[in-house]
């Protein structure tokens, strides 16, 4: 009998041991999955010199690594060249079909491109494709000279002015339209703008954000995997961006193709290393990543994947303030010469932030400013802008207009007269009362 009991005890012990081992294995595996999905920034272990990950809509920073050290950006410089060309088209100073001449400088510049001959004329749209798809230095110089009134130096001044206008730091400076070094350009290096092109990763992110915001059509070019420059060309221009979603069926690039990725700009020189500004959109969330100084061509894409995975796995776009919301401290605004003396205020638009998935967003800081009272005079229409609110969440600030939530009619002269009489006597009695 004791032997039977002992056998049962041994069996139960074995079952419990096996269950405990399975539970431990499950917990270990489970923790690995959870860690992969919610890995903190310190766990990314990026093998680059600088990096940043931002929300394309707001510029909110989700990750950064040495993002404020100025470095040579190589051909990522061309994003500013693209920006100014698209500005010129928007402002009717240039058209897509206008023929652009190729100078001796443009035709002889080294590096990527070397596809157009001196005095060859191509439409802006083809030059732009050469620059944006194939990173053509020749097309970039030709367009820069055209927009700069025949001078790349004039164009460089526009580049530096634009950098200041969109909030890039004084650590950023441009001296050519391509991102090539002075040694690469040799006799064509600027005599006016010395030094090398420099940008911080943060400034590259600011440039990319504003480029996409002001000219979303840029993505129609940057997402193209290959395209012929001229119909008669035997071989197409091939995009250097291996991560384009369009490469998902490519025999050579499908291992790098990334869901939703449609831009933006690669760059490489011996001095800069391998650089890449990527942008991808999933479920209404567009991210922009920047890596600078990778040591191989493939590594810049591997590290970008880490950044993008971290962003899409851990963050979501969340509406923290609804449209037409009355904010504490600014629920009404005084009105002069109206039937009513106050008008209710609400936010014009909703305000959204990027938050960690599952996070309950609280601790919003709100700072409101009303327009001068000289502008808050009846009649006021529902929807009129009467102020702004700066809403801050975790050091990220957005502004939203405050609008009237009702009409306020102008008071008649009769009503205004009696109101003035009433105010006179109220003030008089108040003054008399203060004497005692």
C-alpha cells in the first residue's frame, strides 16, 4: 500500500514539475515578445552616429540619439533643393513642363547621375525625377541654377534662408545644392560659401516634416522604384532607397521593403557615411526617421527598420482635445457693444498627440490668449476666431484657435445708452461707498 502511495506521489511530483517548467518557458517566451513590442529606446542599440524619430504631423520626437551634433548629410541635402523647386512651381515661377538647360558644371558634376549632356534641355519634371529618384547631382545643379537665376550661389542663399524660416538651427548650413564635398566639386566649389554642408539629425527631421507638409506631392516621386529618364533610354533610373514598399516583389530588395514606406532621401559620401531619411505611414500615423553615419549601405536601412518598428509598435495617434471643446480658463470672452456682454468659446479643431499605446493621457497644460478687446466688438458671428490656446503634453506644444460658439448681435444705441447710464451710477455708488 505504501509503495502505491509513493508511486502516486512521484507521478504527481513529475506532473507538477513539468507544469512549472512549461510555465517558466511560457513566461520567458512571453516576456521576449512583450519586450520586442515595447522595447525602450535604450534597447534599440543603433549602429549609427546620430538618429531621430518624429511624428510627421506634429514634429513630436519619439526617439533621439545625438540628434544635435552637426554632420555632413550628403545627398539628404537634396531635400532642401526639392523644397525650393517645389516652392517655385507653387509660386508660378517655374512650371513642370518648362525646359531647363544643362550647364557645363551640371553635366560634369561627379557622383550619382551623370545622365545629361552639356546644353541638353529637359523638362523640369524629368530633371526633378532625376534628382528625386536617382539622386542625380546633374539634375540637382541644373534645377538649382535655374531657380537661382543662373547661379548656384544664389540658390544656396535661398537654401540657408529657407532653413531659418522653417526653424532649423544655426548648426545647419548649406554651400551647394547636392551635398557633395568641396573636394568632390573641386573648381566648382563655392567661393562665397566655405566649409561643408552640415545638418543635425533634428534639423533633417524638421526639413523632412516641412517638405512633406508643404509639398505632399514629393512622395509621388520618392516612392518610384525605377523610371526611365528618356523614353529611348535602355536602362531606367533605380531608386537607392531599398526600403520602398514598391520593392516588396523585387528579387533584390524585397528583404528590405517596408510596409507603408514611400520616401524620402538617401545620402552617402566617404565623409558622411551612409545616411537615410525615411518616412512611412500606417493606420493614419506617418513617421519620419533619420539616421546619419552608418558604416554600410545596408546598415542604414537595418537601423531605420529598428526605428520604424519601435515607433509603430509602441505609439498611436490619440485625440486628447475634442473639436468644439470649452477649455478651463477660457470658456467665455467679453464682448463690447453687443446685446450680450460675453460669448462662449470653444476650440476650432481637435488636438491629437502621439502617445504610447494603452497610455491614459493626462496632465495637459493649457495657456490661452484672447485677441485684443478692440477686436471683440459686436456683431460677432459663430465661428469667428477670438483667441488661441497653446496645449502642452509632455513638452510638446500645439496651438488651436478659439472660436465664438454663438452669434452676438450689435446692441441698439438705446440699449447702449441705458447701459452707459447704469454703469455710471454703479461706479458712482461704488466710489461713494469707498469714502466710508
